């Protein structure tokens, strides 16, 4: 069902779609499959709610309380939501549980931030003048989300959008709509005015494209693939709407010879294979300094095949399947390409033999060694369980290799040399750099990409400001005749 203007309804065309468990292809639920008409209805509802509804009169503090309450709802229903997320995406339950804790934290953060920006008063340029800069909501926001972290990515958009006073139309990925559906069911307890938060399900080229195109939408915040991001930019040009894009990554994880190697390698496995590599910030490119290169490849050659695949509900499973048959085919095509390009396939690359996994969209964790920047598997985002290893001889070369793709989302440096850590962090062209760590993020620090990894920032104060316009109000307390056009008096 869609949630539009405060009511649940089926798709205008009465179409439905089965949501599939990627572990065994069982049908988890059958949901509405919307199209452009549904998106248009939701945009119209959001437009009315923004332009003429009571929402605009809500104080920032009241909106903050609402967003905080939404976070509490997530925390109270964390077990249920985590289970839904695991069934729909295939990721291990402990990862989904971590997502829910993070989501509650994101709502809490923006709930608290909602009334902290009081605008600012600028020193009067002349007697009798007041000059204030106010922050106002942008208007109707389309929130288009991917399938790898369905509810987490939505929270990064929904929390600041509502806290800032916008109305929204959310569109989850058609592959993983179930946790978003449940969140909207829970949200009805909050008595938001009708039309403030709308949900439309359906395929990207229909529902998502309509949100990107619609003249009734003032801002589109999109997380997903780079090619879709380009299409959204083009569609958004029609009414010059604001856009925020969180696109992919091909993130370098750099290990210098002086690093604490056991720890670095332990983290490198998680960096590359968490959620089967379906993570925008995955450390999919390992760069290793010459002196430790052979040791690292030998360690990985033993560790990567030992990664336990399984159902997300199996506590023994370390990672799950890919999200769909189509996505698995894309990952497998990249693995074939790597072999054709001449990279050394050390392990993995096939579907697992275990009959218990035969119904799922699994690919074995895969390791390619002796890679270099000429290979497409090194430069392009695969978004699967595929790790490439390159060697470098100097700090300068490590930085050049690390920066040598079109992406710039994240990266990590492992070294015992504090000065080098800071130098390399400074030189990396990426929105997030970890030093002797990988993957953590915090709601109060901005997240986003350099280069083609995106436009704008989520999280942090900037992630709130994305959903606002500034307005300069200049008041002349005692206007005097100007007498510029004296003859017209
Ligand atoms: P995708 O681009 O295929 O789809 C993302 C969303 O866009 C889905 O809801 C989809 O229905 C919609 N969509 C598809 N075509 C559209 C169109 N023409 N117009 C408007 N909307 C459209 O991406 P995906 O496969 O769901 O997610 C994987 C990608 O997301 C990866 O590239 C990954 O790196 C990226 N990602 C980035 C971040 C980040 O923070 N930078 C986080 C998560 C995922």
C-alpha cells in the first residue's frame, strides 16, 4: 500500500509486486506497485500540506519532538524492524540490529537539532536597519532510497527533512520496501498532519523518475547508483530543483608496512565483505605497501574462503546473499571480466556448492591479487563480495592510486606513523577518511562524496541545512526619501 495524504491506498493501476527473500526466493509480502500517477498524487498531497496545511505553523521545537518520537518508535520496535530488514535484504540480523540502533540515533540527533538554528542577526549596516538571515524549509522533498540499507538511508533523509519543516514523498527501492512500509505504519501513531509524510512504492523509472521530474517537488535527495544519479540530475533540471546525491564508491583501504597488520587485516575483511560488499563505503580496493604485500595476500587467501555464508537469521552466518538475481549476474559479470583482464583470481568467484544456499543469490567472497589501475574491476564499483589487491612502493604512489578513480566517497589508512596518517588523510579526495579503522560513522559528522560519489552532504549540520533555504530579511526602521528619481515626485 501507498501512504498518501494520511490514508493507505493501493496503486492507481492496481498493480502489485512480490517482495522476495534473497536467501531462498520465498515471497515475503505482496505490495503495491505504483507508477507516475501515484507519485503525482503523493506530490500533490505533499504540496498542499506544505503550502496550505497546518504543518507550516508547527514550531521547530514541536517538529524536533516529533522526530525524536519517531526515533523512540524505531527503538521500541527495533527487533521487529531488524527482522524485516534482514528478511528483505538478506543481511545478518546483527547488522540489521546495528542499523536500527543507528537509525534511532539519527532521529534523536535531528530531533535535538531541529530548534537549534535560530538564524542570525547581522550587525546593522546603518542606523535603523535590522538585517536577519532566517532558515526556512525548502518545500516538498522527494526521498529516493537504495536497497542495501533501506531504513538507515531513509532516516538520513527523513529525519532532517521533517525537522526542518518540509513535507516529503518517500520512495524505497522496489527490491526492499518492507521496513519503510512498517515505519510508516508506526508513524501514524504520531498524528502528523495529512500529506506531511507520504510513501509511494514502485519502480525507479516510474515513481522515482516522476519525483525527479515533477515541478511540484522542490528538492530530491537520492541515494543510489551513479548512472541513476545522472538521470536524476537531468530530470531535475526541468524546474531547477535542488538535488542531493549520495552515489557509489570504490574506496581505497591503504595498509602501510608499519601498520598493526593483524588488526588492519581483520578490519579489511569487514571493510570488503560486510553485507557481501553491498555497501557504498566498502573497502573494495586494498592497497598494500610492497614489504608486506605477499604476507597480506597469503593471509587473505586463507581468510576469505573461510567467511561463512548463510541466512541472515542464522547467527553463525557472517554474511548473506546478494539482493537479487539481476544484481548477482552483474557481480558475476565483473568477476569474469577480472579474469579476462588478467587479474589473478586467488579464491572465490563462484556460486557456493553448499546445497543449503542453492536457493539464494550467493556469490563466494572473491579475492583478486596483483591488480593495477588499468583494470575495470579496480576502477568501477562492483557492489559485491569482490576485493582487489594492489601493491605500492611509496606514500605518494599510494595516494595517487587511492585517488585514481572517478569516485571519492571514503577511504582508510593504516599506519603506525601519526604524521603519515594525517598527511595521507589530507591528500585523499574523499568525503570520509578513517585512520586505523574502517566503516564507523556518527550522525553528527557529515557524510558524502567528492568527485562522482555525489553532491551535497547527509548527516551532521550540513545534512540539516540541505533541507533548508536561507532568507535574508532586511528591515529599514526609518526609511527616508531617497530622491534618486527626483523628477517623478
Ligand atoms: P539504484 O540507483 O538502482 O536505485 C536507487 C533508487 O533509485 C531506487 O529506489 C530505485 O528505484 C530508484 N531509481 C532507479 N531508477 C531511477 C530513475 N530513473 N529515476 C529516479 N529513481 C530511480 O541503486 P541501488 O542499486 O538501489 O543501490 C546501490 C547503489 O547505491 C550503489 O551504487 C551504492 O554505492 C549506492 N549507495 C550509496 C550510498 C552513499 O551514501 N553514497 C549509500 C548506499 C548506497
